[in-house]
């Protein structure tokens, strides 16, 4: 989990991080292998599936073959459930991926906490180039100060408006409309390894990718943490994924 960078004003908390926790998992390289082998071995694979035997190095060939030739369904017989804390604008990018299940906390049913995202000093601020061929570069010290001050001021004013409406008896689902997308939310997201590889291919920037991606930094911060869990739990699958250009099968 990322280290939190927490700063406070009276009544309001500011953070510069995104956190991901793996809360439930059923995923291993052996899941891929027994799913793939059922096509040729049928019921003989039941014993291996029930035992959940660990994959060995000799299984690398079949996993690499499945990845290389894009036989994707064997990579679906597993599950990762992550608990993610991030600003709402990150969740809106997450939910572009219709290959996962989501449950997010609701501003209709609970009072949202005064916790907001503000870019840290290491966050690049300037875009150079045109759409499809651009890079982000560091901002000037003056730009960093401006972003920090404007975000804090806007969030403070918005949350004060939100609280005034709640105190006046306005429903939470109405009062929340003044809040900016920098406010933190939390959600559970569940996906299988095939979906996770698709997500990582689009939300991380890596050398060697067959199809380079240019993700917004904040969702990449979440993707990097999810990738660490994937690499640890399914090392043969992860290795084949990278060796074959980070293309989801």
C-alpha cells in the first residue's frame, strides 16, 4: 500500500496518494493450467483443480503459449477483490472498464468525509505536444504553489456549502452536488486475471508494451499497486504477460 501524504486544514484533510488493498483472492498459475488442460484431458483435470496444486517452471511453456496466441479464457478462472481509496475522478476512469464488478460508497446514504486529493510536488503539471503525441513535464515552483492553493481553497468552500445544506435539512443526495471530483471515495473492485491484464495494459506506461498507453498519473498509481499483487500471486502468468508485450489475451 502506498504511503499516505496527509496535510490538514481545519476540518478538512488533504492527501496526495491513492491506496489499494487486496482483500480477497483466489488466483494462482495453477488455475490457468487446469482450465486450459480440460480441453484435452476432460475429467482427468478434476483432481488437479480440487487439489489446487502449485504450478512449476515446466508449466511455463503452456502459459506462454496461451498468452502468445491469445487463448484468453483459461485466465478467467480466478478472482481478485481490491479495496481502493481514491478521488472520484479516478473512479470514473476505473468504470470505463466494463470487465469488473464495482461497489462504491454512496453519497446518497452517508455523509461524505472532508478528504480531498491535492497533487503532490512530484506530480507533472504541464502537457507538451498534441493529443496522441504528448508528454507531461514538471511544473514550475509557481505552478505547484498555484495548484495547491487553488485546490485547497475550492475544496474548502465546496465542503462548507455541503455542510450548510445538510444542516438545513437538505437531503444528502442533493447537498453532494456541490462537491468536486477531488473528494475521496472508496470501492471494492473484483476482476479476474484476464480483465486485470487488460486494465494494466491501458493504465500503466511501460517499456516493451506492444501498444503504448498514456494513463493519467492518478489511476496509474492504483494500477501499479494492483500489478504488484498480480506479479506476486501469478508469477508465471505475469512473466508471460510481460514477455509478450503486455497485451491481454
